[in-house]
C-alpha cells in the first residue's frame, strides 16, 4: 500500500515530462513525414520477391521435394502425420464421413444427436442437454449437417490430444517451479502468436489436410490447457497440502487425493477454454484444409457471398454456444463440495439409465433406417436465412449509410490515411527511428533496443511496407477499441447491474471465432481496410472491457470513500481516482487489445485489407508466392513481438516501485 | 533432563532462506540483525541456533510475534520445511536424517500436526478427513473408519461423521483437525497456532478441550502460539522466540518473575502477576516491627488462590515448603502486587 502511494506520488512530475516528450516527438514525426512523403517507403508489389523471400521460397521448395525421401520426414514428420490423420479420420468416421465400406458414418444424425444429448446430460443437467440437442439440430436445419459434424469431429480430436498432452504438462508445471519456468516463455509466446502465422509453416511439414489442421489447432490449444491446469494446481490452498504432507502422503497420493480434487474446478474451466480455442482454430484451419464449417465461411468471404457466409457463420456460433454452455455447465455453480442429497442422486441415476437406453435405441435406428441416418433434406432453412440476412444488411446499408460506409469513410479519411502517411508512406528510416524513440520514452533503453532490432529485421525481410500497412490498421483498430472499451469498462466497473447485464454478451463474444465476425462486417462495410479494422474492434472489445472493468472494480473502497468524502464529483472520481488507480489494468488491456486486434486485422487480408495478412493468404494458395507468404507470417510474428515487448516494458516501468 | 529420556530433543537447529544457506550457519554473518543480513548476503535466518528438550507428556509452548520464526520452527521439526542444519531427535532417532520413506512412516504413525487454518480437505467427509493418515498408510476402510469413530467420540463430534467441513463452524472444524491428529495415536502432536483463527470465546473452549485431551491421553505436545494468555494457560514450559532465536525458556512463573531481557519483560508486563506467580516469589523476611499471624500457606500456591488466606489473617502469613518457612506476606504486599504498584 505504502509502495503504490509512494510511486504515484513520485511518478507524477515525471509523467508530465514524458507526456511533453511524446507530444514533441509526434510533432517532429508528422512534420518530417510530410517533408519526405513518399520517399524510401520500400514498397514491394505483390508478385515481386526480395532476397529473403526468394530464399524462403527455395527452402520451402526443398522441404517439399524432401517429403517422401528425407529422413526427418520418413521417421518424424510423416509418422506423426499418419498417426494424427488416422486418429482424426477415426473420429470423423463416427459422426461425419462414411465409415469404411458403409455409405454413412458409424452414427446417423439421430444417433449423433442422441449421444450429444446424453453426454451433455451426464456432465451437466437435463435442461442443458435439451438445449444442446436443439442447437445441433439447428445446424442440420441450416443445411450444414456434414460440415457441422466435421467441425465437431475435428474439434473433438484436437481437444482429446491437446488434453492428453496439456493436462500432464500442466500438472508438472503446477508442481515444479523449474517446470513452470521452462514452459512459461513458450506459453507467453503462444499467447501473442497470431493464429494465421503458423498455418503455412505447419502445412509445409505436414501437408495440407486434416492432420496439419489438427496439429495447428493443438499448437494453439495446448498452452491453454497447460496454463489453466498449472494455475489450478498452484491455486490449491497451502494448508490442506501441508496437512497431507504432514500425514505422510507420497507425492502421488498428495496429487490424487488432495491437489487434483481441489483444483478440479479450474481444470474443467481449462477444458472449457481448450475446447473453445480448438473450435475457433478449427474454423480458421480451413485455410490449410481442415474439413468443416470453415470452408463455406472462407468460400463465402472470397466470393463476397454475405448471405451464404452468414448461414455457415451461424452454424459455427450454434456449435460454439453448445460446446461452451455444456462444458461450463459441468463446473458446478456454487463453490460447495457437498454432494446432492441421496434422493436427488437416485432420481438422477434413474434419469441417466433411461436416457442411456433411449440413446442406444436412437443409435440402432440411425444405423438401420434411412430417415434416421441422413439428415432430412426437407428441413432446410438455409435459403430463407440467407435471404433475410442479405435483405436486412442491404436495408441497413441503404438507410443507415452514415453508420456503415459513412463510418468507414470517416475513419479511413480521418485516421487511417493520415496515419499511413506517417508510418508507411514516409521513409523507412524515419519510421524506424521514431518508433524506437517512442519505445525509449515509454519503456526505457532495453525496450528501445529490442524495438530497433525487430524493426530492422522487418526492414531486412523486405516486407517493410506491408508490415507498416498492417501496423497502421492495428493501431487504428486498437485506438478505437480502447476508446469504446474504456468507456464501457468504466461503466461495468462502476455498476454491478451493467456488469451483470453485459457479462453474458462479453462471454459469448470472447468464445466466438474471429472469422465469424468478418461476415457481417463484410456485409456492412464491403471489401476494404476498414472491414478488417471493424472486425478487430468487435473481436477485442470484450477482453478490453473485462480487464478495464475488473481494474475499476478492484480500486480499494477506502480510496473511493476518501475521494467522495472530500467532495469529488462523479466525473472527478472517475478521472482523478478510479482511472489513475486502475492504470495497470488499462495498460494490460491495451496490450491485450493490441495482440487481439493484430491477430484479427491480418485475417482482414481475406476481405481486401491488404498488408501482411493478404500475403500470407495468397502465399498459401500460390506456390510461386509461398516464400513471400512465409516471410509475411514471420513479419507478423516480429510485429506482434515488438508490440508486446513495448507494452510489457511500459507496464513494468509504470508499476515498479521507485526509490 | 538428559537426551535419552526426553520425547524431543532439538539441537542447534538453523533454518536459513536464500542463496547458499549452509554457508551462513556458523559464520560471523549469522549474528547480524535480520535486515543487515538480508542486505549483505540476501539470506533470511528464520530459525537461529534453537535448542530445547521436551519431556514425555509435556506441553511445550513456543511463543512469539508474527515473523519471529515460530511457524518455521515447527515446520522444521516435521520437515515440512527442510532445516539448514542441526538435529531433531525423537525417541532416539534423528528425524532430519530419516530417508523419504522413513519420514513418511514417521509422519503416518509417530507424529501429527494441527494447523492454524485447519487444513481440512473440503471434498471429503469428516470421517474421511479424520481417517486420512490411516488411509494413506494403507489401513482398510473398515479399520480406519472404526478408529475414526473412536476419535470422533473423543473430541465431541458425534453425529457429524458424514458432514462436510464447510457445513461445520470454525470451532467444530478445528475439532476435526484435532481428531485427525489424534487418529494415528501419535507420540507427539504439533499444534501450529491451532486456535488463532477462532473467536475468543470458542478459543477458550478449545483450549480447555486440548487440556482435557492432554490429561486423558498424556500426549507430548509442541504448541505454537502468538497469544501469551494461551501460552500461560496450556503450557508446562514456554519458549519465547524473537527474530528466529529463543530469548528465554522456562515455566510461566520463571518468565514473569525473572524476564531475561526487556523484550520478555515488555511482553509479560500486562499479565496479572497474581494469576501466574506463586506466593514463594513475594515472600520476604519479617520486619522488626511485624509479628507473624500464625497462619501459613504452601509455597506452591498461586497468589490469586491465596487471596482469602492473606487478607483474612490479622498479620503476616508464613509461606512454607514442607517444614521450612520461606518468608512472610502481608495484606499490604498482596494489594501492592495486585494493584500494580511496585513491590516493597
């Protein structure tokens, strides 16, 4: 307490000075950029290559040539691919694709729905099971039964393998400080790595198809399982662990009888998060050949078919809701360990047995009768849904032009273009110098050094201009995200009612795959840079709002009471007490916002946003541009690292107590 | 007291946190005050050169304020924290030298511990909490539940065997903690501030409960507390710790009558002396103008308990031990002591 007070007290005059420095820096930057406008911008046309990208293309080509004979492929990559491929195919054959010689999967649609209902009932309760059944049925009614089942199967396969690896590693990291130290940098890197970045490299080694899509999904979701499991184990209170040890438990007994049962809630939460991460990734992994709903979404985005994309997007959302609600319903709501009374347990046993019998009947029917095997084609609402979507989006764009194209134009002309003028349309050395200086002021010498190194690496890659295009879009989206996020965050931080009303929306927003947001944005704003930006904003607002809200909520009551008792107005209270006291949360929210925005803005490459994301995507589809695509992915990584480092050093500088 | 017949014998025990702790022990740095040591080497000496003996059946209290090292000390005795150096001998065996397997065996059968925050397992019923040490030792379910039911009776938890910890009050939860520690019928019980988390009235009940159990079962106990009143109530002997070292060790009367330094004196100042000291400590020779009343009281009587005998007499009362008279006490002496004025 005394520490923070001291810091705030001493930091005040320094902050003022820093603000002036930044303002002067910006002024100089704008003037210089104006003078040297258009010089040394390192623009590179799409088909053009540089030394680095040619080299990457050659490496990729030699890896491809090596696939059948090279030792590393024969004994390492190919066996892994075949194993995972077999596993994924096995699961797909149960629900999605024809199994063996049969013309249907092992389970027809009725059987699948019954099994889903039964499993959800077994881990949570009847109401949730009915909801799950309805949601899955609706996917079929959208005409996307097979794609939905493929997405479900891919998710399931990736989740099973992620948990098999992630939970043991997480337990290890929970028990051993050394293990935690070893995995933390990997987990941190995974958290800031935009999803688009590692699709292409993985496809290079594991071919395009379900196997590499699954591996990519695992790379994305394993860290989440590890982090939450370790967090759960470490969150077990000290005294039961000490008590167990003092009674002579072995390490295994301690884990099995005390640490695991007491952390089960967090571990199940980890499973929930792993499932949601896997689902959102499986959709994006359609770019490297994942079967399922991602494919119609991408196809629709490419041919700008908003209605069709919307239908597939809804199916993704329905599956997301189903998976999220049923896995989180498995976490009992209250903190109590006391089981239900005996009568309730007997009733439940009876319910489970009868549901089980019904499920078996459905399975048998679905393997015998055509109507229970093939999802009924008569039930197809995809056309009306698609039409209604298109006409309502048309209506909105017609009647609220100021909100759609008007807004897009305002942001593009008002912020995006001027910023591009400074960042990408001015000489590269000016931009490098200015960003490094900014990093120096914000984060100190080490921050500046790392920033400079990363920026020079980007220059060396030859994709400087495209990186700055992406960077500009990221900054614009982050600024807008923060403006909205802080306002809403302060609101929910101050009002419990608002928090309660918005929480479900925020939770839902956080679990949906970023891809899904692209579709309506494309409808509203057309193929443009702003569409990527708008998607980034919509995608990252929930996390920013949550962090800011929590920061505001955690400001000590005595601080607020002291301010009120000295006669502060509400506005003074917010600006002079709550926001400054929540400074650390604001910085953290900015950091998270930047990383989230970056991950989505690059996907905007699919809908005409240009920049690195576009290069990654064309690199994936055109062999002659593969080298460039790989380097573009690497540049996204460098950009992400730079943003994260500057943010981290700024946070560290602002929270370290000064002497 | 010789080492061979004491229940626990602790010799030159050190616990130093930080880099290269073993280098600190025995070096001149070890004598530095806490802050200076940390400044110089980055180490913290939580336990410094502690030695004591506990007799079988004795309740030995370790008392100190937070940060004095008492909790670290008790964890060193059971090796929840590995001490840096020294020895802890129980029944002739140096616990610090025990292998992991042997240590587990000792923990399962020879000593047990009661914790400040109870340390109950929230996902297990009371009876399974109590039987936990037996369970990890491989005792059959029937046998361990039978034993658990015995101790449930002993600590007054009848009817709660099937409850979960969260359904019990704090006091009841700590009864479960006590029962769990008793279930293995240990030679020694370690109680780490067992009642600090309870409110005062319940704390008093639980202290009485521990004393009752001690009388019934005669267990050797090492009792950690920061509460002097509690220490005086339950302890046969008390060690006062400060900055990791024991500053004084003795019976309640010894500590209060002859505090070793200002720290102990300061600590014990608010204790009503008449409740702790025996009449022996204020007996004095008869002055020339006084005449003995003819009445006498035994030297081991607590002053408070002698109130009537002293005030009712019409002159100085003799303090006797066997046939010898140690000195006399007048009503004036008594009132000066109780009233808090200086004696004599």
